[in-house]
């Protein structure tokens, strides 16, 4: 097989991955907090899967800049909203983008940074927790509903390729009902995906 044939085959594979991503992920992204208009705007510019992470990082950076500006101007509610949205977009930028770990890690670090910055300005606010486990750290976000406690609580655990950055809307469902939320990046997930293997026996980290 000559070089041109190799290029064509690789581009075809990339295009098929992009087509599959756009075709299957729109509902998931919307449920996680991605604006459907942004999903259409970003994906309509793409022709190659290799450009996925960079395109979503650019969209995320727009929200991060809006959030940073709002924070500097004292508009904390807007700041929290934009920064939390930026975290979701950075998360989905790296979602399954495993062929380029440098881009994946950079996008993931940006997602964590934006969510951490947003937490005090969410309604209700959140608190970052770092829980020592098996020689590493499990990161989590605790949010409490308004009013005196103690409150019932729910622990939100991501799936295989998910992370706590996706859980804002699900958290709000419980918080609106007076239930506190603890969103956890378990072993092999989110912030713990680099240092701990994923495991089926969740009763141990739990």
C-alpha cells in the first residue's frame, strides 16, 4: 500500500469517528450542560476527528473568558455559570480523545480549573474535596441545599468515560429537592484516571 493510500485510509477512519461522535453524542452532551446551539456550531466546522479536542477547547475558552470577565466585574452568578459551562466543554473536548494524551490532559486540567473556580459562585455553592485513597487522591464536589441541615445526600458516580464535571444539571435536580450531592471521580475516572485503575468493587473506595 503506498503513502497516498495510507493517508486516505486514515482520513476515512477519522471521518467515520467524527460522524459517529456527532450522530450519537448530541443528547449526552445536552444532558451534561452543552448548549444545543453550541453543539451544532462547533461540530458543523469539523471535518476530521483529529480536530475535535481543539474545537471544543476553543468553545470552552469563550465561556472561560466570559466567566473570568464577569468575576472581575463582580457579576458572580454569571461568572459561576460561564465557568461551569467551560468546565463541561473542556471535559467533552477530551472525551474519548485518547489518540493524543497531551491534548487530552491539557483539556482535562482546564476543565478541573474552571470547575474549581466556579464552585463558590454556583447556586448553591460547592466545595472541592480531596480524599486520600490507595496512594492517590479521589476528587469530589460537595454541594448542600439551602437551609439548616442535616440534609439527606446522594453520591453521584460517573460511568467509564464520565467525570464529575458533567453532573451540574443532575446535582441541581437533587438540590432543588433538599438533597445534598457528592459528585465523585472514582478510581480510573476523571481526575483519578491517570493514577488509579478503574475497578468494579466500588464498595472499597465507597
